[in-house]
C-alpha cells in the first residue's frame, strides 16, 4: 500500500511525516505540500485527474485541508466533487467499500491536533503549565476559536518560547515526535486517523 498525500503547507508535511508511520505501520507514503489552502483547492481538480490516468489500484490519495472557520460541509463537498469529477471513489461515497481517495478536514486548523495531545505539547515544551488541559478553553481542541495556531503561539510565548513568532514547521516537528495517535482528544484527528486505517480494510476503519 502506498499513499499520495496532498496538504496545504510544509508544517503539515512535517507533522504527518512523523505521525503517519505510527498510524499505518509499513505503509509507504509521499507528502506533497502546497502553497496554502487556496493553492491546493485551485490545483486539486487537475491534480486528481492526473492521478486518475496512472494511479495503481492499490494506491490511495489523502487530501488534508484546514477548516479555517469555513463552512465544513461546503468545503468537504468541494473536495468530494473534485474526486468524483476525476473518476475516483472516496471514503465518504464508498461507505464501507473499496475507495481510493480520503478527504479530511482539520478543525479548525492543524494546530488543534496538537492541543488534542497536551501531553506531547508539555513534553516538547517543558516550561508550559502542566494544568493547561484543565482550562475550559482547551478541553475541546476542535472548539478553540480565534485561530488555533495563534492560540498555540500565544500560550507558547507566555511560557517563554518563540518570542519572535511561532515557527510552525519547528513546532510541528517538536510536538509531533511526542504525539500518540490513539490518545488524541481532537475529534477531527480521530476521524482522520480512522480514515487512514480504513485504507487497510473496514475492520480497521
């Protein structure tokens, strides 16, 4: 099994490069970062049609994009439509059957997944307050408003890190290396994780 993964920026590439082997041991993958969300959305239809002309039947495609306070259902339908137009069956349309494209959305941004594993954040940045996860604002990672990367930057700066601004790729590397996929409290991460597992069969998804 091999996965072609399309993500909107290099920080997602960094984090997933560490996390994917922990979710799907033995599966090979290539991550293709784009120049932001709009770049990925603009190029996705043509990219998928290109894949359709040569992609082996035992390969899969994963599209991961941030919600960014956009209507989630509309964004998901745009991804699904691009796959349908290219002639692919998606995880959503296939239900429990075979599929080749998995469309997933990080709610509201990838950084929410870091808040979903506070233990990993504390291991990466030991000066952070150990009671962070007890505050109501952070109990539901997917409900953190106002931009999760800005929130992450703010709490890290308060603890003495990234005074010049959050280095998203470095933070992705620092935190992801301590993350455990099965303990993540973010629902959107769980949906992403379980969707990946479903490439190997319905019993795992």
